[in-house]
């Protein structure tokens, strides 16, 4: 995948929601790249991403409209050598109240429902790094807030890169001791 094949649109709520959650946390850091720096960062993310250990959420999510969400989750998990989806995938289903979507094909889903399905698929494989493009696009305010809180907590354990409009921001574990005031 090259940077030319990635598209992303504005979800200013991504940055404001994540920033609000970060203010409550001491163990994570938000790094922001803007303008040309963001383009360089996005190109770096794409060129250095290890396909085996990086999970992606493109915008809009790439889904098989003829298959149910659970069929797609099982296929992704199986393709990565898992006999069942990781616990994080189940957690995201619960977090985003997606139980009613799991057994349905995605062809009739709204933009928000497709985003939820895409998020579930992003967590349906093992990864050490997560790159999300416009992760809150189409989500209602509660789901967007819940997702942001979850990403901030997860950012204490793995690197998460979020692309939103002309910005790239990274949530990482803060390695500086005593950085909280």
C-alpha cells in the first residue's frame, strides 16, 4: 500500500475527543503533525508499516457487503493464524454496542454502522501497531467518546496512529517519569 492509495477526510472530532481524554491521563502522549509534516508522517507510516504486525482502518472501511460482519471477522482472524478472534475484537463489539450488527451483511449498513464493522475488523487480528484513518467518522457522539477513551487506554500499550484531514496524530505510552502535573 502506498500513500497515494490512502484517502482521508476531516473528522476534527477525532482530535478534540482524543485530546480531552488525554488530559485525564498521565501515561500517554499525543504527538501531532500538521500540513507538510503530516504528509511526510503519513508516507513514513505507510513505508515503515510491517504488514505482519500492523492493523489498518481505512476510510471508508473496506468491507465485503455480501458477508456478515462475523464471517468477515472470522476470515480475518483465520488469515492471521487464529482459531478465533482476539479478545479485543469482542471488546470492541461490546464497547460500540455492535451485537445487533454481527450477524448481518454490511450492504445495507449506514456510514456509522460500516465504521463500527471496520473497527471490529481492525481488531480481529493480532497487531503491535494500529493505524486508524478517520476512526470516528459516522459514529454517534457516545460511540466516538467511548472509542477515544479506549484508544487512549490502548495507547499506553501500543503505538496508535490516527489520520484525520491534514493531521496525523500518534498516541503512545509516555516514557518520561513524572510527566504528569
